C-alpha cells in the first residue's frame, strides 16, 4: 500500500492558536483526508515549537519556567485542532525526549560530515523571528521586515552550518525533482533564494539555555531552525535505536509533503534539504507553500492586534463552514483576505444554496414521490458524465494541492444536479418511472458529491451519507472505485432532517 506522510509547521507556543495557524492546518488536514480516500496509509503530523529565546522570554514574562509555560499552551493547540475536526495522527512537541534524540542525532551527523563548524558571528537579530537579517533585508532604520520593530546587534561564538557548500547540490536536486514546490511561483521564489547565493547559518548559541545542547560541545544550545525542522523526523523515530523506531523511520521517511506558510520557505526549501543532504538523508519530496490569510490586508499577529480566533468564526458558520471557506476561497499559495462578509457570502451561496438546497430537495422529493426510498440511477444519465468529469478534475486538483479547484470541480457537479432537477421539475410530476429516473440520478450524483466533499467538510458529509441511507463512514469510501456512477444508494431509505446549513443574514 502506498503511504503518505504530511506535516504542518509546528506552531510557536508564545501565541494562541488563531485563524492563520488554522488555515495551514486545515489545508494539510483536507489533503491528508483526500489521501485516505485514495486508500493510502496516511500519517498526518502537527505539533508545537517550544524552544528558543522567544519562548524563554514569553515564559519569563508570564512568571513561569519555559516548560511549565509550554505545557499550558501546547494543549490549546491540540484542543483547537480537535474542535476543527483536524485528523492528525500524532502531535509532536519539541520538548519531548523523542525530539531530543532526533535533534542530537542530526546535529552529530552533520558535524561528522564536517558541515558544522565553530566561528564568530556578529549580526542584526530579530528576537521575534529568531533570525539574523542582512542589511538589505531590513527595512529602513534597521527594522525587522516582518515585525517592523528594531533588531538587536549580537556578537557571539556560534557553530555554523555550511549552507554555502550546498548551492549546486540544491539546484541539482530541484532540477531532478520538478514540481517539488507547489504552487510553481513559490518554487521560483525558493530557486531565486538559492541562486542569489547561500550564506552559512548559525545553529547554536551559548547565551541560550532553553533547547537541545550540542552533543560534542554542551556549552552551546542549538536553536530555532535546526531544532524545529527536525520535528518532522522525530515523529517517525529518527535517531532512536529500537527496532520499532527504525522500522517507522524506514517506512515514513522521506515525508511526502510539508505544508508551510510563505514566511518559512527559506528554512524549509533551502536550509532543510541541505541539512538532510549533509546527514546523508533523503530530502522531503514536496513542499506546499501557502500565502497568508490577511485581515485588513495585514498578516494576523498578536502585535498588530488583528487576531481572529477559529472559534470566533465557528460560532457563526460552524466548523465545516470555516473549513470550506478557507479551502475554497483562496487558491492555495496566494494570500487571502479574510472578511466576515466573505465568509458569510461563501457560506450562503455554496453551502446553504447549492449543497444544502440539493440535499433538502432530493430528500423532500424522494419522500413525496418515491415513497422515501432512493430509486436506481440510470446508467446513461447526463449526470453520469458530469460526475466522471468532476471526479477526474478533483483527483488532479487535490494531487496538485489545489483544494479550491478540487472543490470547484465538486461544486460543478452540485450545480449540474440542481440544474437537472430544475429542468425536469420532478416535484411537479406524478410519481412513476420518469420521476424515479430523475431522483435516482440526483441521489447518485449526491452520493458522489458527498464522498468528494468529505475531506473539506467531514462532519456534514457524514450526516448527508446517513440521510442517503448509506452504511458506514463516508471517510471509508475509496476514490476512484466508490465514486463511479453505480447507483449504490438505490433502494435505501432517504431521510430529510434539519437544514444542514441554515442561511445566515448577511
Ligand atoms: N515555529 C515556526 C515554524 C517551524 S516549522 C519547523 C513558526 N511558527 S508560527 O507559529 O509563527 O507560524 C507557523 C505557520 O503558521 C506559518 O508558516 C504559517 O504557515 C502559519 N501562519 C501563521 N500566521 C498566518 C497567517 N496570518 N496566515 C496564514 N498562515 C499563517 O514559524
């Protein structure tokens, strides 16, 4: 069986989960759910990033030691993901022993390969980014390009990872793996970074205590990226010597996709594959780079004070309303502008009017004209071709990590089915074979829609599945086998139930 290993970034615990974190997590979740439909063995990982100066300072400000502080925040991320129906198989925290083991092993391998060396560093550093910036990256008067706050000048003895040695190897790897970064324009951004010349980066500091010590020089603690990126391997047993962990690592590595935001492209698409090459480990296969969800055209953050929490929106449009919006509204890779009007507009048009209306019409008319039992679909229905086009387009789109296109294909089948019902007006006709054919076709199209939409709106599609009288879980269906035009719902009792998506007043 083929396997699929997908990850989200691990989120810093100095912040509460907000809609920006939820965005990347929902996309990764939906794509992972799609791969489960394909019958693949899926591992979907998320977690929290708990080391470093930023966390140490946030903990101090809260009057807590860093571990106690992190212990308080990490469960809030886990709870937020539970409440958004995120189907992660594991949750990694960088303070776990399994992560220390993995980081130690990776550091040692890169050191043994001669790619980590002691040197001096003086530079301009943004604590909130946990990154040094060069003069041309800073905004005028030495402000951090992300936070627009002054940077600090630091000088210290550091170990450096010799990234500059990897320029050609990285270019060769990307050339040999076309499409490794999606969408393509984000790939060009990463190649641009590599071609413009790579500088060695610091991997350790002596002034820091909150992190993993270097195995060969314990006065140094590794920080931020060397620590954080390794989480993707810690979760699948890297560095552990027991047999189960070794088998896990062989099974799951290299990861299939890292879902990331555009702000961390350099670290994931340049640093990380170079670190792995140095250690003799195969790099991750693909990177899916998302834009930002902007609120009032600003990146959401605590400092700008424009934070929207997932729960704010769930109260209005429900979990599936929020999931659908972030998946369908913005092509993955672009920035999206998050507005209350936008989310309610999408909800009313796509969920209440199109999908909700189709479900309720079908159930009502099957009830009134077909004795509540789904009739058989006709093999040469005009909807059969629409369904097969939708399936083909959805498969391609999800494979290209373009959920908005996958959902567009699915909604085209919803619209075709609504149009088919309107053209035939079965509600006006006398019960009989002609009405049965129309409703049999509509039920079958809806069954296929339900499977195709399930990665985006898992809870609602399960309810539709049950209303169509179908057994088991929609998430146990398989693409493409179970989305062929077959009439699998024929003969089943169809029930009406409450509106799935009550309209919201704009
Ligand atoms: N801890 C690092 C990542 C380490 S991964 C090995 C980090 N954490 S973060 O919490 O600041 O942000 C992580 C990710 O959250 C971003 O890359 C991005 O994917 C997502 N987002 C945070 N704010 C966002 C928006 N406003 N919009 C979309 N995504 C954003 O960086």
